[in-house]
């Protein structure tokens, strides 16, 4: 099992842009965010035991060593984008015209000429 050692906090800036801040130690994130519990029910076993912070949604797995936390408005925005982003369906291409015009060989018997 790998350990999540980067805490990524994603919020919105005042101008509406996405703001990402990475914390490389638990001590640094605890200086700016208040822990209110620990994650004990994540299906990603690497996230179990990770802190839960007031005002943030997470932890969410992102890559091998990143635990992501999002503000509620970023979480809502990302969820809406994810829900409306439909996967592109692959379309079968039509047979090229050259293949369509090729005739199959006839099964008629032709007598050899002497």
C-alpha cells in the first residue's frame, strides 16, 4: 500500500478561477485547516485514517501519493462537469466504395475450350 504524502487543496479564487495548493506535510496543512475527524470508510484503503477538515470535502484519491480536498463549490462544479461530460461513442465507419463494388466470383462451371 502506498502512503498519501501530498495534501492537495482545491478552492476558487475571488476571480472565479481554480486555485490549487499542495501541502507536503501534515504539519503544514494543520496550520491552515482545522481537522474535525479521520476518514474511516473510504473504499480506497490508502485514504483510511487520513484527516477530514472543516469546510473541505475529502480526502479524494488523486494519483498514487496525493490526497485531494475540495471546497464545496469546487466539488459541486467538478461533479456537474463530470456528470455532463458524456464519453464519445465510437462510430463504425462505412465500407469504402472500392470494396462495395467488388463482385464475388461466380460459382458457375465453365467448360474448358479445346
